[in-house]
C-alpha cells in the first residue's frame, strides 16, 4: 500500500485509493478476528485478552512470560499463544491475571516505548502501524510539571479564543493591583497597562 498523499489525485484515483484502503482494512480486521485473542496497544504497553472456559482458574493455566517469548495455554491443551514476541518486553513490569474465571488478561510492558507493534507474535497476521490513531493522553497520566504546563497552555488557548487575557497577562494585572494597594500614595490614574 502506498502512503502517498491524497492531494494531487484525480477523483477516480482518489476513489480507487480509498477503495483499496477499505479492502486492506477489512482484510486486516478479518485476520485479527481469527486470532484466539484480542489485543490493543499504546506506545508503552500491549494488552491481550483471551477468552477461556468459564470456571478457569490461574492453576489451570500454563503461562510463560519471557522478554521475547509468550505462551498461554490451558494445561495439557493446545496453546492460545505460543511464540516469539514481535518486540521485547520488560518481564518484571508485565503481568497476567484471570478475570471473572472466563478471561485471561495479559499486560506486556514494552522495552521500546517509541514503537508500535505490528503483531503480538512473530508470524501472526500484522496490522498497519501507519494507520494507528493514538489515544489522547489523559492529564492525570502526566507528571506534575508537564501537567501544569499543559493546563496553562489549555487555559491560555481558551482565554485567547474568548478574547480575554492569558495567564501571564492576568498575573501582571494581579501584581499591578497588589502594587497599587501597597502604595496608595502614588497616582496611577494615567498608568497604562500593556502586554
């Protein structure tokens, strides 16, 4: 599939490109649906969900979690997943659990947190990582300093959109008001306040 821009294409070429992309997306979705698990990812981690028979407990499972290998099976049965991971993981930060005795939840923490995975296991059907729409980060996910900066930027953007002063201008105004209160003997009637 070419990732050339749509601009500069004739309407017929654009329609053909969109039809091709739709077919590729449909094929990818069908391939992923045939897997014995579902998975999703962020840049930091991969989460896998496997449906198992109702009543399954942790002791009924055979799970191997290594930096470059994953095996998930019911003891004595064919594995749901058994192979080399497409990328390496941080084993100590990766976990698995049984949810409601009917699903196995596996959380894999990526070593390379700047790369999308095209599959969980090497040789499994791949997804097109160029089409991934990353989820918006939540403010609560950010560290204190970054969060404060982002909140300030968002506030300033809203203020600007409403034609109101941004946080820096408000701070200057507040400092000026405080100074006026501290020095009532001075005449500020002709003072001009500018950014």
